[in-house]
């Protein structure tokens, strides 16, 4: 017999859905058969499967260990390493300083992204078990391009994931970036446009007018330091689309240094030879939370910053 005490991350879903996550190799017919025969019960009572489970509900599986092993697969149990620069942590979220070169989410099964780093960290610190990973997986709430560094948020609990996803979707979290761009930018400005992504090439195009399958975008920027040749910009994302900052700035003649996809090849080559630069100088450096109600109200008006990478700092010092 296996006993499962429903936790906060499992609560609020149908019993049958939860059982299909716990016994994720079992066919639905097996789950419903075991419910009918009372081999699986909820709070010591026969269940149909349609019940919405609550935190602290008790599920009992009157099944042999061999049957449970046969129909269960504890994925991610082999993850044993992590490398996280944690800026802030509480019971619901992590705010992490992601280095350039690391994926936010894996593109193939072999990738080790920030998601796997977070899961590995929580396993190592015993904040989650391999078994619990079957019904809930911690994950990131926003994404950065592989070669963009800086702040990224992970949800450690279902509440953390849901609340942060809502906050980001409603554009209530202020996100600020630093970048070094080609050319002189001397004015504070808000620029708009329409972004269209080509999934085959993983590249976007910006146009002043709406086209089929394009998304409206808004980007604000403020020059912090500049010369006739280069500018250090603070960028605030109003909308948050794929490659938005990189492509939007390039579209107005100010590509980010080191950006191999939207940048200036000649300038990129110069900075690679002189400094060894191999990624865009774009860093997500500051988050400002709004006034919040609900389970994450303790984050109201909080501000978090990520240190600027050493190469970014060194190049900035040499330019200004």
C-alpha cells in the first residue's frame, strides 16, 4: 500500500488527473478500474476520479510495490548538478542571475537549461522529492535568450508559478535591461512597431505597420552614457516578445554589440578579436515589483538587481 498526502502543489485538480501524473505509465482504463474496485481511495472512501483534491487529502493506493514501480517513472531523478547565482529566494519563487550561454528552457532532451538547474537545486536542498516531481515541476516564469544574461524568475510552487505568470502576462512587473549599442543615442524615447517571428530561422523582423501574424511591441530606452560611436542604454520592456530588444534596436540603426543575429558583423568581429566577445551585451539587470495583493503580497514594491557581467563592465569602461 502506498499513501499520498496531497500537498499545495497538487491541490485544486481532479483526482484522476493527479493519479495519471503519479502513475504516469498507467493507461486511463487501469486508473478507473482501480477506483471502481476501491484499490485506490480518497480519504478512505470510494472515489469516482472527478473529485477536486484539496491540500492534506489522503490518497491510498492498495497496489503492490511491483505494480506501482511498473506504472511509475520518476523522471529527472538523475539530475545531480546545478549552478545557480541566486539573487533572492523564498518559499514560492527564486530570482536568479542567468549567465550568457545558458538556455532558459531546453530545446532538446539532452539540454541542461535553467529549468533543470532549478529542479536539481531543489532536489539537492530537499525542497522537493523525485516522487513529487511527477505531479508538479518547478519551472521558470519568463525567458531570456541563450546569450542574454541577467534576472530570471522561477516558480518553486504552483502558487509561485501562477502568480508570477499572471504578473508578467499583465505587464505589471517592471523589467529593465542594460545594453551597449552602436551609434550615438542622446534622447529618452519610446518606440513602437510590429514584430513577426520566423520559427524556421528563429529570427524576427520588425515593421512599422501591422502584417499577418505580427505582434505590436513597445520598447522604452534611456541613454546612460554615450559617445559619437557607442551608447550605454537602459531599456524598459513594455511588451515582452521574442528577441524584441535586439531586433527593435537594430531596426532603428542601433544594434547591440556582439549580437550575431541582428548586429553589425564588422563591429562584432572587432570586439571579438579585441575582447573575446562572443555574445550580445544585453543584461537583464533590474526588476521592480508593483503593489501586490494575495499570496505574493510580501513582494510589494521590492526591487532586485543582478550584477553586470565582468566582460560587459570591462568593455563599457574602455568605451566611455
